[in-house]
């Protein structure tokens, strides 16, 4: 059984305004509002490090790290799934 883990990072409205178009490509939208949905977040220090998988301009996979000031963060939600259980 494999566990899947994602983290949703919600930013303050003012942070979204300050970051503007810079952060838009990395945002996901949902009922709770825009957020960064990523696989790992490090909240130690003055900046929150958000790690994610992405693609470069040629479509090749790359690993991205966004560094966001801790004061910009409104809420961090961890979402885990144990995956499917059953027999094939």
C-alpha cells in the first residue's frame, strides 16, 4: 500500500496581490480559494519552502522550490491518502 501526501498552502489575500502574476502559474483553485497544492513544505525559518514538480518550457519534468515569507501564509493543510485497497 502506498501513501500519497499533498500539502495545500493558502496565502493571505494581500500576499496574492503582492506576488501578483509571479505566483499565478503555481496556484490551484478550489472551493476554499486559490492555494499552492504541493508534495512537500518546509515551514522552518523566515521563509516557507514549497517543493513541487513542474515542467520547463520544453515540457521536461523539473523540480521547483518556491520560497515564500512566513507572513504570507494563512493556512497549511496536509492531505494524505493510503491509496486504493482491494484486490485486482
